[in-house]
């Protein structure tokens, strides 16, 4: 089992719809969770992080964490074509450790 | 600096040659990380520096890879006797501390071994 798993996609949604991106992780002791966006040919940029169970909202983005299910998701409301990118889930395990990244989900928002 | 700076942005080298990749982190960031990303793949962790602690080298794929961080700031990743499978984008990131609120990545170095 991989440490951080994401569906590679592509996930296609129409403009204005809600895009739902999912991620599961294997280390139950993981402490914090991050979503990065990566445009083609560019480096990843941080969108959100979440530490506690529940929802965290920032503008059109909502991160959801369920530690019991070892599941984290990212919802993008009112999706725009400019949201088309690869979304990387990253997990910080216990201790003084670096982030572990999933392979990413490619999102395509169709105008 | 305002962001994480990496150089060169592109490097083409012949198989068997050594290469050095440079990373200048955000001023004041004590933690520095190297990852690589092959085409269509996720980010693979290579090495992590935190302050004056011994680096975490657990992700280095072979003894051809090494990294230094001088004066707690600039880092150099060295790949000796490059192989074609070393071709990838090498990304450097920095963060305020070990308990990070997320990394800030540089723009990367695209390494091509021919």
C-alpha cells in the first residue's frame, strides 16, 4: 500500500460545478495534511493545509479531514478553467519527517 | 530573498558527467528539502536539512547523490556519474521550521542526461 494515494484522473468537471478531489493515507499517526496545485511545467504551490478533523474553508476551497478513515479531500466550488491543474495531496507523518506526496489528480475544468 | 531560487533552470549533461544543482532558500527558513519529479510521477523525497541537525538522507537513491548546506542557507545537490534515469525536475523547497505550515518550492532545475 502506498503511503499517499490519489486517483490520477483526469477528473473533468464543467465550469461552475464543484470539483471533489480525494486522498487516502496509510500512516494513522499522520499529523498534518496539505493540498498543492501544480500547473503544467510549473512547481507546486500551496493551496491549503488542515490539521484537525472536519472542514476548513478558504474562499472557493474547502479541505476536509477524517482521521478515522484516513481520508482527506479538497472541494473546489464554482470551478473555473484556470483551476485546471494537477492537485497534489501531501501528508506529514509523526516525528521530524518531510512531507510525503501523492502522485496527484489531474483536474480539467471545461468551459 | 523573496522566494526560493534554484539554478540552473535547465541542465543538459552527458551520461557519466557530474552535475551540481543550487538552491537558495527563503531568508530565515531553517528547513530545506530536495525532491525530484520524473515525467508523470509524484514528488520523490531526496534529502532534508533542518537547522544544524544532521540531514535526513533517507531518500537519496544511490551513493552518487549527495547534498550540502552551507551556513544554514544555500544548498547544493551533487549527482556524480549521471545516468539517464537521473533525468527529472529537481525541486528545492524551504519552510520556517520542522513543524511546517507547508513548503514553498523553487521553480526547479530540469536535468536531462543524454
